[in-house]
C-alpha cells in the first residue's frame, strides 16, 4: 500500500530523517514509535506531502507520489490527522465533520458521523458549537473525528493519544482496530511509547531520524526494545 525508501528530509542544515525505509501493507495497523524529536511528525508530514524530501521515494499503491501535492495525495485516499490543529475554529463541530466527510460517499456520510459521535459523545453534545470554543481535548477528538469520517484508504495519525484521557485512548484504539477489521483500511499511528503495539500489527522504531527496528508485534520484546532503542 505504502512504501517509503531512502527518505532524507532536512530542515535547513539539520537532517531530521536519514535514509528512512518504511512500509505498510493494505489492511494493517503500523506503529511508528520513538521519543521526542525522533522524526515521527516529519515522516508523516513528508508522506502526506507537507514537506519535501531531499532524497528518497514514496509510493502509494504502486504509484510514485513524492512529486504530488497534498491535495493529489488526499484524492488518492491518504489522510493525515496531524499532531496539532486541523479543526476549522470558526465552524461548528458538525460543519467540521461535514467538511471531513466531503469526499466520502454521500450515502455513508451520516453513518460515519454517527459513529464518530458514538466514539466521542461530547462532540454530539457540542455539535452546534464553534470549534474554537471546545477544550483542547475536545478539539483533539474533533480532529480525529474529521479523519475518521473521511474516505481515507490510508489514515496517518500523529500521536493519537495526545490530549486524550486514558479511557478515550482505549476506546479510540478499539475503534481503529474495528475500522481496520471491517473496512480493510491501512492505519499508521505514531506514538512516543511502545504502547502503540497494543493494536499495531507491526512497529517501526525511530530515533534521531533513523529507523532502528521493524518488528511484527508478536515478535516484539517490548522491554528490550524500550531499553535498547527508546531509552525508557
Ligand atoms: N520546522 C523545523 N525547523 C527546524 N527543525 C525542526 C522543525 N521541525 C522539526 N524539527 C526538528 O526535527 C527533528 C524531528 O522532529 P519531529 O517533530 O519530526 O519529531 P517527533 O518524533 O514528531 O517528536 P515529538 O514526539 O516531540 O512530536 C527534531 O530534532 C526537531 O527539532
Ligand atoms: Mg511529533
């Protein structure tokens, strides 16, 4: 589904990603685990087209996409839920979700929005409120909701657990797992801790801009990985 090879990304003179290889098969949940500053956001933003790589290639469904715009990648079914922001502050919660669902087939939009309301009931309660009036955590739920109602065939979620209460994180992960099972969507999740393995089929470890390991979750010795690569 997604194949990244030899990706190098620089911010000015500093390199944030060095020769990164990364991939996801269709219908998989892939975790991207690494500490602060490891390059998780840089990798996801480069895949989605917000940053241009200095070197390397990105393929989506066998098509080379690193020269394509964010919108072209979006039209191909790639959706990024960024670590911060992503809501339209001067639109209501419902309007934000309507915009998120705009590329989804109209027959299923209502159902997708209902499912998001079930996952995050507070969004239902706040449906007519402007997004700017939501709390930080509620805005985070809305940003995730916008991703969930989209027609994404590949959903990239940058640190989904940030700003959410542990109970909400558990529910979100259960929902993502159910979405994967029922729709065959491909989901890439970044997290600072290896806890992402709870639902991931495979985990890449990244540190200082380099991929340190890629393991199927069942083979992952999380304690060893934590000590060895993530310093936790
Ligand atoms: N706009 C920028 N200009 C210069 N350096 C940047 C910029 N954005 C990120 N960096 C640097 O690139 C490196 C990778 O940052 P990135 O945001 O990708 O890490 P991350 O793994 O997402 O971290 P976090 O868990 O804190 O979100 C860091 O050293 C960071 O300081
Ligand atoms: Mg980040």
